[in-house]
C-alpha cells in the first residue's frame, strides 16, 4: 500500500515493513522512518460490522486490530541523524466513510508477548453517543467485554495546546465469565495537532506512553494480574480555546458563556487551569462561526464552595485559536 511517499509492504501474514517521511515545521527538519513490524500477539476484529462514527446518518467505520502486539525494529532519521530502534508496537486499520474531524476517541493498548497477552480498547465519541469496545487476549482466548465503564480520574494541563487532557484512566468491564479492572497512568504525553481548513474544528491527538495495572477475575477469584508499560491516546477538538489559571481553586467549576448566543461550556479546574472549546456538533449548528465569533464577549465565572470569581474576554479570532483569561476567587458573604 502506498500513500504519497509512504509505503506499507506485507512480507507475509505476520511481518510488515513501513517506510515513510514527514516534515517537522516547528523545528524545520525532515523525519524519515524504516520500521519492520512482526506480530507476536494475534488479531482482534474490534468492529466487524459497520458502526456509526459521525453525526451524518451514513457515516460508518470498521476496525481491525491486526497486530494487538508486535516487535518493532528499524531506523528513524531526524534531521539527518539516524537512530536504531527496537521496541514494542501495534498495528490496526480503520476503513469506512466519515468526516475525519467529526468523532473523538480514546484508545489504549498494552501487550506482553512472553505471556501471549494483550489488551486493546477503543472508545468512539460522537456526542451524545459513545461506543466502547475492549478485548483481552489471555490464555489462548480472546475475551470480549461488554458493560464497559471508562472514566478519567485525573487531568493535566498541556501548555502547548492550552488543553486539559486525562493523565489517569480507570476501566471496569464484564464478559460472560470474566471481570476486569484496568488503571492507566500517563507517564509521557505528546500533543499532535491536525489542522482543517476554514471553520472546521481542528484535532488535538494526545499520544501517550502509560503504565498499566490490570487485574482479571473469574468466578470472583483473581486469575491474572499485570503491571506493564503500554500506549494510550486521547483526542479533542480545537475551535477557539479559552483557558486560564484559577489560583488556589483546584476542582472549582468554571462556566464560560457566550453573551451573544447564550451558549455555555464548563470545565473543572485541574493542575491550576480551566480550558473550554467548541466541537464538531457546534460546527454542525453554525458552520461559519461554531462556538464563538470575532468580537464576541464571553463571561467567565469560577465557583468553589463559597468562593467565586469572574471576568470577561473579547474574542479575537486572529489569535492562534486560543485566548487566556485568569480568574481569582474571593469569599462571598453568606
């Protein structure tokens, strides 16, 4: 398969060679890679039937996790310096028909080839709908879970994108025979920004290296546990991010209201910051000015117990799709 100057060559059913290149516009350097993926934990068809992945009724996607675990080796060349690479990898494939910047998603994966174990989670978010799929390869079988509950248990502020992202996840799920408990703690986070033209929302895709703590139960008893490093991924949209510091008010609720439209969005303060933005649903409502327009006045209020603070901000769309407004909370008379 060839896309532009990038190729994926299947040497056989278990070995792929991936060649590609891109350009880092921020550091003004080229990047090339030549990597060989060898499957060492088997496949899982996460979405064997077309699933709805967008706000249009005909949007659909299928998803195959072909290598739920792989050994990867090869080279990556950054700015003319070549590095030998060897480590863990994963390969999946999505196909279908949907507007690429519509759905949001979470993804998580960890594998241990010595034990023929892997976990894959996919979470497709098309507000207000959400579809979560998860499978665990264990003891020669593929356990497919339902009754899946995914929650974000902690957030961190990213200074590059001015976004809050989850740095800890908790997942519980059941199958006919098994129950699983998964805790994911992010140890390294890298934001990738995917831009789209005009008023279309951009993507921020947070690529994460994470520690996994997994416990698997059968008939009420513990049958397997794992603590291992893996990958995770979180996405959010960018229309025009409004963010700021809220001093000494961790956990405060911040409400940002567009005084022209009456539309409000909320954020819970984490790592000393709040951050709100529009999404693809806002674009469908108004494809010329989703969420805010140039010159709009937004009213920002923070509340924690008996403490309150507020400020206003005039939207300037020429700013790089983000504006800051800090808030200080003060005690209110009872």
